[in-house]
């Protein structure tokens, strides 16, 4: 097998072929890690959850019933991420500052303007703060679609809800994000600033 044949690899994995599963891991680990990192904002934790996702996927491969395989992996990763976030919330923990991964660190910036770089970094932190204020369900929908760029059907499959529910969650998330970032309008490009009627 020289080309990537997902369904064949899944079947071989069901038969206990570790090499076949390793090829699936290589194909999808970056995508899973990217989504998890946006959710938990901690690189070491995201690496652990990504690894656990694939271990769990291998054990549960017999329960995969077709559809978008990557979305099935995302669903496992989402559940693990939410479990982690709930444990942190119950214990009242916060991430150690140096372990936090900010939005600005995961977006390539080719700017040569130090002032623009500083403003972009501040805006990225504002976006991160506002995303942190979203419910887990709303944040996951936004991460999947607006940040990572997946289609509605894949996001719906990953979340385990209808496309209509994903769209509804995303619309609410976007509205809350818009309201939140408008609190620091000076960080936004002029075209994105909303002003009160009297201004």
C-alpha cells in the first residue's frame, strides 16, 4: 500500500495491525493536536490529550461506524478536552503563565513593523480572553469552523449534533465574541470597530 487508503487502514487496524494504525496517526495527529491546543491552551496538556485520543481510538476502532473518520477522532478529542477543562474548573486551577499558548503564537505573522506586531499580540490576547469566556460548546464550534476552517458537516459530526445546532452555536459564539472584542475597540482595525450612535 503506497497511497493513503483510509478505509483499508481502518480495516487493518480493526484486525490488530499496529502499523496501519500508525499511518492513521501520522495522517491526523497534527489536525487533532491543533484543535485540542485551541481548547486547552496548554501545549503539554494538548500533547497528552492528543496521545490519549489515539490510544482511545485504537481501543474503540470497532465502534467506528463510517462517516468522516477525522471527525470521529475530533469527537474523542473534544470529550477528552472537555473532561480536562471541567477537572480544572472543579479544582479552581489556572495554567502556569509560561505554559499558556496564546492565539498570536499559532498565527504566522510576516510583519516587519514592531508597533504593528505589538498591537497584533494585544489583539490576539484579547481574542483569547474573549474565547475563554465562551461556553465549551460554543468555543469548540468556533475553533472547528472559524479557527481551523473545517466544514459544518465535519464539525457537526465531531461535536455529535446537527448542522443546524452547529450553526446556531457558532452564531451565538460570534455575537458574544463581537461584543467582547468591542470593549477594546482601539485594538481593532478601523473597519471592524462599532460605534455608539452618538459618536
